[in-house]
């Protein structure tokens, strides 16, 4: 399952020191527990038991459960996003590349995205702050690709973000836990790419293969 794969990622990125190994094991256990039982349904004690340490051992690294959530979000494998060339024209091929990169990152971080989104809906301040920070980072990365649009760049970034997010949210509702596999389907990606290319003005160039 997606949560288990992501949890194993924390263990794989742990350093060799006992301190780093313990911290990574706590994060891995928390991710599995949050994915299975939800943030509110998970206790620090249950995380400690999964790691074979005391509650105090968890609190040594993370003073509160929200600190765990923040660490999971900030240390999630971010994936790769194309590096923008300031002033370069926005082509259909580049739009397709941006859509695929966004989809890949969403698939790799599905458990984190869903967890934070659910907490944000319940007005959890930490989750709302993390969600907003993530959106800001994404829009900043996108802006580099839209700079050639001049004063309209920000508007185009918002249009791109709204279109892609809309497709991803609908797919998540329809597929649930199967989202990471469903979102990688080339037919789905092709639909999103074609929709975005119709919405946004692009520079002349070779048509992108949308799948």
C-alpha cells in the first residue's frame, strides 16, 4: 500500500547513527499508523509500541503528535520537478511535462497529501499551514515556467493549478486507496494534459504526446 511504501522510504533514508535510526523508525511507524487509523485515531503510545521504545522516547524527538505530522510532511520524498528557464516560451510539450511531474509527485506523496488535506478540513492549524506552504512552493516552481507570459503569469499559474488539482481530487474520490496506481495510468494523464493544453495559451512548437 502507498502508506507502507512511503514509510519504508523514511527507513531507507536513515543515517547509520543510532539517533538517526531511531528517529527514522518513529517516522516510519507514525506514517503507517496515520495511514491506517488516521491522525486523530493514532496515539503516541501506539507509535512507541511499534518502535519498541517508551512514550518518552518518542517525545524526545517529537514533543507533540503535531510535530510528527510536520516532520512527515517536510521530509516526504518530494520527487523531481522540471527546472524552469526564465523567459523561455511555454510550449505544449513543456505543459505536458509539468502535468506529468505534478502527477508523479502526487502519486509518490499520496498518503501525506490525503492526511494533511483531511486535517486541514477539520481546521487543524498545523495541517492548514503545511498545506498552504506546499501550495506556495508548487506555485513558485511553476512560476518559473510561466514568466514569459509577463503580467499574466500569475493568472496562468492559478489556472494550471486549479485544472490539475481538480482532476486529481476527482480521481482520489473515485479511486480511494487505489489512487497512486490510477493516477499513473497514461489515459488519465493524457486527459489532464489535453485539458490543460486547451485552457492555456502555448507558444508554437511540436505538439506534445499526451498519451
